[in-house]
C-alpha cells in the first residue's frame, strides 16, 4: 500500500508540474479589469513560503511515505 501511495504522489507531482508549465493565466495576457490582475497576483504572485507549495508538500509526503515504508521493512526483517 505504501508503494501505491508513493506512486500516487509521484503522479500528482508530475501532473502539478505540467500544470505549472502551462498556467491558465499569464502575466502577458491582457487583463481588462483591475480585479483580474489582483486575482492573478493572488494565484501566481510571490509569497513568503516555497515557490511551489503543492510540489513542496508532495515531496514532503513522498519522503514520509518512503521513511515509513523503510521503517516497516526494517521491523518485518527483525521479526517484530
């Protein structure tokens, strides 16, 4: 099951990377209304956190899954 979760994280990260390569809005797209520009900045503007928070969370989750899988394998190998 942990292997399945790791594969799912990898697939989600790949999908997210593809979405980042082709966002629905771009800064060079004419935005007619100031509210549109503010919304774009909200979605794609710089933040104090990681540049790609979804990818960051997926990487952390995948690392945790690998760690848990290794822990389970070690316990099974020791017979516990």
